[in-house]
C-alpha cells in the first residue's frame, strides 16, 4: 500500500514540475521574474553554491513589490562618463 502511495505521489510530482507556465516567460510577469533573477544574481553565481561562472553583483540595490507596482532602487554608487559633460549613466 505504501509503495502505491509513493508511486502515485512521485507521478504527481513529476507531472507538476515537468510543466512550466508559458505565461511566466512573457509579458509583465516575465519581466518582473527577470528582475527578481537579476536581484539574486550574486547568490546564483556564488562559488559556495557550486557556480562555475565568476560571481556577479546585481545591477540595482533592491526591489519593492506592491499591488500593481514594482519599484527598483538604484545602487548608491554613481558612475560618471569620461567626457566633461557630467552626464550620469
């Protein structure tokens, strides 16, 4: 009996995790997902987690998600261009 239950659970688990929601790859949801991935790039590329690529830092400081809104907070460090125009990148 336990084997049948384990077998059924394993099949359900494979069926559940095998499919990916295509709607999460495109549109606003996909874009926000990419931002979340970018924010966690330092953990994703950490050598402690077995990453084979050099560790990277996120391109922004933090992200605040609220109902219908997402705010991206920039890093505190400002980069100035090499020209004398004083423009901030």
